[in-house]
């Protein structure tokens, strides 16, 4: 393992231990952000702070883009940027006490170099990048089969199916089924492992960047709804899938 | 553990080992039943046959109600009935290679006596009944909090949200989120563990009976869409939840 991969991996394992310990606490502080379904806990904030402390000790010149604590904007992507989601799937963390991920992406001069997605309670840790390949708990994984939409499952969320603004009901019909896990990390791991044909959701950079590096390393495709590269700035409609399912989605969603 | 609980538990662990071994096979025989999204594999059939062989050796007088091999109807529920779902979540078994369950319920004179739900790849095995309580991998679990719909997640499927025949979009709005796992066993375990406020789906007896025994043992509620006890005959619209969420669902779905 390269030094930087080894370092980030060990910080995330440590952060995971702290989160696991917090699961038994009755007094966890939970607040809402944009609405009653948008939660943040003290562990989201504490985990981000912990990861930033490690990053700053390792590379004081690095820039940070993160979900919590007012770090959700960057003027530009020059230099080395760490993109952090301390707890992806906070609703699951609170209500299910599982099915949430710690995620970090490392970008250099605007290009994804390494991605790390750690499903904490499942002890499933995927990491990788274009120079090293993709690993699942240390074991290298290959590109999944290039299946069509009709041959696989698709990750979506409930408002998308209800409002059907981009023909999501057609996606449901054509696929073999819809799955909703409430966690982008869980969905992106599933896509990387070949358990999904596609995943579509409104996502922020810290939701898609870490898993996105793994996707692209394995030849899977992702873009915004217009088919353009995701901008790492603000929330966008994320469309990701096998090359075949991705092309079908672009056609279906714009019919 | 009572003898019959110990026996069923050990058959299901054995069946799980056989299923795990089959996951690496490239030549698994997969067929469709009622349509292209309704799969059955040779492992569904082989697992049911294996379980029936064990049951018949243990209690030759027992009756069997099971998903596969033409055992999906029973004239009456007198005596001891084993209700079997050899692989609940066959689509997940085929496409995800996880998130499927082996499930057995034991009824005596029409009453649920024991339920067993085994999420094979997660090594999560819940069993119990009114005489013994409910256990998760051998550790007794208590009744989950009686949360309202607005305080929890709800398991639904994609066609229900799309067609909205019973105000499913209102359920989505009022809850904290929808989850779709593609496996009744996974959903019923989540309900029993307090990870859901409710679960609504079109289910057959082998889908709801095993988890249903656990639900009712812990004071959770289930019924068909009319609020009547599920009949153990044919597919019905299953509504299950905490007492509070269940009452809300009955009102919402009939508004």
C-alpha cells in the first residue's frame, strides 16, 4: 500500500471505532439541517474534525471539502484536495445503527486520485484509484460485467419515483428491481461490486467523489443528468452505472 | 433451547452453508416463474427439499406449506404445519449474492408457535415465539420502541410508490424515509429490531409467517389491508408496524 493510502485507511478505521462506540450512547446529540429528514449528529461533526486533524498533520497544505462545519465550498480544485463525508447515511446511522459509510476522496489538480468508502458496521472497506486498482478489504476486485438495465437492480430514492421528473418509473420497469438503501456509499459499493446496473440520486460532491473514483477506475460511468462531468460543486443529479446501463439511462431520462 | 428450536436452527444453518457454497458456481440454473422479475433457482428448490427431508424425519405427521415444488396450498391448518421459504429474496441471491433469508414458521392448530428468519450472508439469525421470546443470534431482544410513522423508516416496494393505490406517497412523506431491500425477511428483521416503523408489501404466507411470529411475540402488529388477520392462504397486502405506526397506516391507507 502507498503511504497515503495506508495513512487514510488507518484514520478511517480509527474513526469507525469511535463511531461504533457512540452507537450505544443514549444521549447522542441529533439536530436537523435543511428539514426534518436532513439530520446531523455530533458524531458527524466530531468525525470530520478528527479526520481533518489527521489530514492537516499529514499534509498542512491540503485543502478540505467536507459535508459538515462550513467546509462545503471550495474556491478551486488546485493542489491536493481531500473530500470528506464523515458519516454518509446519517439517517441510517441514527435509526438503523448500520448501513452508513465513512468516505474520503483525494483529488490532485482536479483529478480523482484515490477513493475510500468504508461501510463501518459491515466491516467492508473499498479503496483504490487509477494508479493502483480497486480493493475490497485488501483483495483486488475486477470490473463488474457490463450488464444492461434489464439485467440488473437500480438504486433510486422515493421522491424520484413519486415525482417521476426524469422517467424514473420507466427505469423501474425496465430494470430487474429498485433498491433504496438511504446511503450513497452503500449504493456505490454495490455498483462497484456488480450488484447494481445503475444508481441515480441527487448528490453532493462528498457523496459521489469517493465512490466515483472507484467507479471510473473500473470503467463504470458517471455524469450529471446532462451527461457532463460532475462539477464537485453543489448538489447535482448523479447518474452512474455500467457503460451499457449508463447509456440507456441517458436515453430514457431524456426521452 | 427447546428440542424443536434446536433442530430447526441446525437444519437452517446447514442449508445456509449449502447456499453459501453455491454462490461461487457459474452454472447455477435460474428460471423465471410468473414473469422476468420472478426468479427461482435450483438452490431454492434444493434447499426446500433438504428442509422437508429434515422435517419429515423429525415429524412424519407434519404438514408443509412452501414456496417451491407445488407445495404452496394447504387444505387446512390443523395439526403442526411448517411454512417454508427456502430463499426469500431470490433476486438478491442471484444479483447481490447477499440480502436473502432462509425462513421457517411452525404453526400448531392455526396458531404461530415459532418463527425463524436467517439472513445467511450477514450471519444474522432471529428466532422465537410466544412461549420463549425472541432471540438474535442467541441473545434475547426486547420489544422495539413504539415509534410513530413520522419517527421511523418504512419498507415499501417500487410498484406501490409508482401506482399509489393505497396512499403510499403519503406514507413516504410522513415517514423519515423509504427503504427497499427486496427481501421480506430483511424487512421483518429490521422491524423486529426497531430499525423500521412499518413495512407494507404484497406477500405470500411463507414471506410473512416466520417474521410474523416474531413481530407478534414482541407486541408489534400485522394484518391485511382490511385490518383482518392474515389468512396464510394466497398473496395478501401485508401491513406491519409498531402499534402506533400500524394504526396510522390503517388510517392513511383508507383515507
